[in-house]
C-alpha cells in the first residue's frame, strides 16, 4: 500500500509514546500514512513549526491551542486538538533544601495526598516559593495554580518560572528554583541526579487532567480529512497497544533510543509502570494510572476539558470566563474524533461534555455499544467543574 | 525620543563567535543599541533589565521557552512583548522562522521600524545556519568515513581480501539490503565488537 509521508513534531517526553509507537510498530503504515517524526528544541519552536506549516501535526501541551484561541501568547493561527494524547503524567518535586525541611517537619513523602503535601510545604516555606515549569501555557501551570489556591499554600507567595525540562535539575541545584512541576522522565532525572525529591504525581491534583493533545492546523484538518483520519486511527491503535501490560518493556526500550528520549529505559519504565523512586534515599512509591493513553476513552477530546482550561486562563488573564469557554470548546474537536474513529470500533461516549471532577468511582456511561467505563474523575478538593452552556 | 530614538535589541546567544557576527551586522545598520545575553539562568529577568524593543533568539535554542513568559505582561510597569507575526508583516515572520531566528517585538512598535532590523537578523542567521549545517555534515561524513575504514579493515582481516574488494562487499550488501554503506559498516563494527 502506498503511504503518504506526514511530518509530525514532538517533544522528547514519555507522553510522546503514542506517536513513537505508531511509527515504530507500523500502525502508521497500516493506515496509509508514514509518520516523519521531528523532535522540537522547545515548545515555542514546536508551536511555530506547526503554525508555519513545517509539520502537519504535533504533540502539544493541551492549554496551548486554547490560549491561542483566546488571543494569549502572540501567535494566532487556529489549531484544532483532534484527540487527547495522554491524561496525567507530570510530577511535582522539591529541591534538597525543601526536602530536608519537609523531613525535619515529619512529612513522610506519601506521594499521594495533595492536601497534606500543600500543608506540609506551606509550613516549611520561609519566603516565596519559586516553581519551575516547562511553559507558561501548560497543564503544569494549571495544576500548580489549582493546588496552591486550594491548600494552605494559598497564603504562601508562589512564583512560577519557565525552565526548559532538560535544565530543570540544573536550575534546582543552582537554587534558581525551589521546586518544579514537570513531565517524566525529567522528575526522575532530578531524583537520579540527587538534586530533588518527588512530592506528588500530577493525578493527585486531578485524576483526569488532559495533558497533551494531537494538534493540527484547523485549515489542514479541513483540506486533508483522509490524512487526518489515517493519522488519528494510527495513533489510537498505538495507544491501545501501549495500554497492554505486555507492551510496556518494549515501549520503554523504544522510547529510550538515542533518536527519541536518549535516557535509560529503566527511567522511562518508572512512568509507564507507576513504580517511582521518589528520593535519593531510594524510597519507592506506586501510582496507579500515572499516565494514561487509552483506557476509559482517554483520547476522547471532551469539550468540557477545554472549557476547564479556558476558565482558568480567563480568570487569570482578565477575560470573560463564559466567552472564553465558548471559544475553547471549538478547539477540542470531539466532532472530528467521532467522524474519523466511529467506523473503527472505537468506543465513543454518547455526550461530548461532562461535569469534570464528578466521578468518584469508575462508572459505566452511555456509548454506542453501552460498554464504556469512565475512570474516576476527581479533583483533590472534591470540587466539581460545571462547564457553562 | 519618538521616531529618532535608537531601538534597543537584545540578542540571546551563548556562542561567542555567533553573537559577535550578529551584533556586528546589526551595528552596521547604525540604528540600534545591541546587548548580548549568554547565560540562560534568569533569562527573562535579565532581558527585562534592558527594556528591549526587540529580542532575537535562535529558533533551536531550548531556552527559547523562557522568553514566552514575556508575552504575558504580569505587571502594570511591564511592556508586553509579542512574537512578531501579525498582519502585513506576516511574511517577514515566516522568513525569520525559516532562517532559524525568532523575534520578539514590543507591542505597538511600528512595522517600518522593525523591518530593517529583522531583515538584517534574517540574513545573518541564514549564513550562520549554513555554516552550522556544513559543519555538522562535515563532522558526520568524517565519522562515517572512520566507521567504513574500520569495517573494511575487519573484512580484510577476516577474509584475507584487499581493500577495494572489502569496499565492494560493503557496497553490494548495502545495495541488496537497500541501506546506506555507512549503516552496513556500522552494523558490522558493532557485531564484531560483540563477537570479539
């Protein structure tokens, strides 16, 4: 079968796995496309590569296309998020100085309880806390802000600074930042470099945070529906493959190659297995569903996810939240997801919006065949986000 | 002040020679004050102390994301900076991205004041990019030559053949397997390392 070469940009992170697996396992060829994967040096360059047509699709931080639609951040080319590439997958960590003070205060580093972690950090903070994040528009920033506002940290001065993930460990060691929120493998790298300890997985703040999306230019989605469909189906198949436990070792080896992440496969396996080493003392913690690519309709781009992100961005940047939610809902293309994947036996939810944070336990919901089970979807503070009409 | 005021340009570049090349080109235009920032720690803060009109940074510089913070004005005294893409100047921005330079421009600056500076930056980055590509290609070619020579040596020793025969063998295998000679040579060198 003839395949069409498709340039796709990604950042070398564990959650680029669906793209890398689609290419390496040949799911792309099976769908008539050939992924030409191009690593990007930074999120801004990756966004520009997509905006200026150097690539046709990209692994992108979920808030970026929404911020662009709201007129934030400079570039205005309309992007569409056609699927969610991953849920969760970030870690919050602290530098050695904070680690020492937390231990002295009796904190046990349970890597689980966001309320307790916030309270402990607030107790030991003397002066402003500086957090490093990869990009100003990112789930990292949104989770941090949400957590800080909802815990005892609300009365602590918190500053958030952009630090490229490969430089995060160095910035911690140099004392430029006190803590960080970053995607794997960079949190584990800071542990192995003996400069940091892990405090929380991102999912301790929100169990279903849409982390990365598959983004395309909206105009490209309209002119190339067949390529788009092939790309989406290839990535959906790759995500299904990644969800099988027996694929994990292969996936870790694949991602670890010099041409992709260029770190040891053992480091990558921590994120894929949820078996973390959280400090230089070697303490082990387990997290279920640390990063999710497939189960529970993980790749479905819910319009309510877009609205949650827009709501946070609007409130911080002085925009009207209702208007922002309306604009953002058009960016997460549940319509295209349904159109391109319904014929492939993909379990599609009946609705395109849901109350975010309102599913305390796994729940069966209406779907085409009636067998879709949504995973727990809760915020650490048990608040429920109701998207505006 | 007004139109006659010189523009302040900050160039973010760690490599000294590249920085000098860019600064010299910009200074020749006579219209600008240029500052270079090399170290990446506290980048956004260091840039802010110069209160620049334009910030130039290599598109491949991983620290570029630190500059994106400048696009959100967080205080009343701060001047928001926009990436230079909008309106009639859009073509210029595309050219800049293709040359490998990203430009951040203070909001509200007139396009006719920006254009000469960006034009010079684009021309200079084009040259630097060519030099860098050539250097990388040369280095790669040298590396490949070394590996091919080692593979030839291994074949000559193992099979008792001459150098030209060894090379012919590598080429034939590469052709049959639809691979590059350098890749076949590398596979052979790796395999022989494992077996020895």
